[in-house]
């Protein structure tokens, strides 16, 4: 009977471990989970997290159809970013636009194209701001991409500046 008890115990342990792994994945996908341990990050991921800690994305954005206007100033202040899932990163940021001044931890899907991280959003709802589709890439100390909200869209670009 002892071998049967050991097999049952082992099976229960494996099932519990799988259930815990599934629960951790769901929590990470929701963006509420713990960040990935720094030692588990790849070198590229670690460099990206370091570059974004206490940094600001300072640049400009355009609106399609307003070619006669100069690009508008744009700024996103980041406390940092944390990997919380396979392709999910939590951006802890403060956004100021028009009359809105919002600080949010927001989990975004991010893909790597070679050595270049890129945020990939499609109809992503941002509280108090609306739904956006975005493709935004980061390279060195710059970022660039496209944005769309409803029928309005344009380009965004700028520099990643570290806070002193």
C-alpha cells in the first residue's frame, strides 16, 4: 500500500504545483501580481527596466489631418516598469494631458523584436482616457510609434530622460 500512497501524494503535489502556476499566470495577466524576480530577467529585460526606472518619456505627438499644426508636447513620467508575465509589463506612470493628471500602474503587452521592446495595444481601455491602439517601440534613449483612439490617430516620438 505504501507505493500507492506515495504515487497519490506525488500526484497531488504535482496537481497543486500546476494549479499554483496557473493561478500565478492569471494574476500576472491581470497585472496585479508580483513582478518577475530580477535574476529571472534576461539581460535585455534588465537593461530596459533599469533604463525606465525614474525616467520620463518626453516628446511630441501629432494628430492626423492637422498637418498645418506643429506636433503637441507629450510627457509620461515613470516610477519604473516591472515584468509581471511572459509578455506583460507593468508601467507605473503619471500622465498629464489637458485637464487629466493621473498616476496609474498599468499592465501592457510588450513584445521584443530582436533587441527592441515594443508595446502592442489594440483597443486597450485606459481609465479616464478612453480606448487606444498603440505600437510604440523603444531603442536606446528614444521612443517612437503610432496611436489611434476611435477615428483619431497620429504619431508619437521623443526621448527617454532619466530624472537627476
